C-alpha cells in the first residue's frame, strides 16, 4: 500500500476508509458486514480509518472499537467531536474547552483505546475562540490521549489561528469532482502551512459512481433525500455531467468511481481521500484507483465538465451550510 503524510509527521495509507455509512445515513446497517470490510481494509494495507462521535450517536465509534480488537496497533484512528444533538432533536456545535475533554474521554471508551491518533473538531463553534478549543485539544496531546489534532470544515482564518495555537496535522473538508470549492482558498492555505488535507465524500456521496440516476434509486431512509443535489430538479441536471466520467472509465476499463478517485489522488500527495463503504467489493475498487494514471487530456476533460460550481444545488441543506467554513 502506498503511503502519504498528513503534515510533516503523520504517515497514513494513501487512501483511507470513511466509516460513517456503516452505522447511519446511507442504507441499512449491517455490523457483521462492516466489521468484515474493516478487517479486509487492514489486510490490504489501509491504515487510516475515520469516524466521529456524532455518527449514530457514538454507535459508529463502538463499531470500530469492536472491529479493532487485537488490531488497534495496525491503524491510524481518526475521530471527531463537536457536533451535538439537543433534546429537541436540533443539531448544534460545541467547542468549549471543558467539553473537549469530556468528549475525548467518551470517545476513548467507545473506541476501546488509550489514544486517538488524529482528533478533529467536527464543526467550528462560532461562539468559542478557536484558540480556546485548540488549546484544550493541545492539552489532550500533552496528556498522551491524542497524538495529532485536526479541523473539519474550517475557514482560512480559523485554520491560520488554530495552527498558531498548536500545529494542525490535517484539515478535513468535502472535496470531489463536483465539490471543488476548496481549491480557491482552503487547499492553498493548508499547503502554505504544511497541513495535510483529507477530502471526505470524495465520490460525491455516491453520485460519482454513476449509479444514482433518480431519487428512486435511494431507499426511503437514505439521508441524501435531504441534500439539495439529490432533489429531483437538481439531480436531473447533475446526471448530465456524468457523460465524460463514464467515457473515460470505459476507455481505461474501470468504473466511474475509480476515475473520480484517481482524479482526486492526482491533485497532490498531501491529499488522503477517505471514501466510505461497508462492502468489500467497493473497498477493493477504491484501493485499485491508486494504480490508475489519468492522461493530461483526461484530467482536462473532467475539469472542464466538473468546473467549480457546475453541480446544481448546494452540497448541504441550508441549515447545515451555515455551520461550514467558519
């Protein structure tokens, strides 16, 4: 397995495994299948596993804690805190220093580990100075409970201020062919500071697999029904973007999702995408994307089709968009 570095010291597999969908959001839960996929990933050399305390209210962390029994030393384990759910069902963000320590203790217990390799704040709390939140995270590093710290969906100024408080190893933000916003400011800022970049949803929440043609292709409980890009009026327009992706896949003899990942991997060796899956077959496809080399002409064709802003609809519902890029 090829490896890449996040920042100057954290070495991980060149492609990771996003674990959220194993417990929530996309389809039915199958813990046995998910654990088998995690074990297969480890055997294939995928060392970078990503979760959060917010995924299924901690159930996803518990799943990883179970799956990693006897295998913990073979992986780089990343989790997140800060996304919270109030009793009325509404979501919020908390970056208060005292909460940082509380959340970490709970995650350590659920993950059945003594240390978290990479600990992110999931969303930035606009009511708490980032210096205070990161200062508390730095305290966890000093206490030996966390090795490296990161930010998820943070704006440029927040990244800069956080990095001045304590070295940030990685910034995690959505990035794919149909979500290229980070190329303007976020990615350059990370590179200037030697911060690694972790693209989540690198397959556009499954859209770039070219298998979702209408909302009817998603089960009723699938969270993507709430996302603007999967609404009927937008999805119809977005599906038209897939032509060149499918053409290139046919030329190479692979699947559209593999082409989309190969494009993302070609954007720099400081990027480590974390495509999510709970199926071994899709995991194998994702890993194989590391061996695909796109020609300059193919890259240009993809980038001309999927220009920044080309996708119809926002990447999150309006309420969630307000919590991004702070």
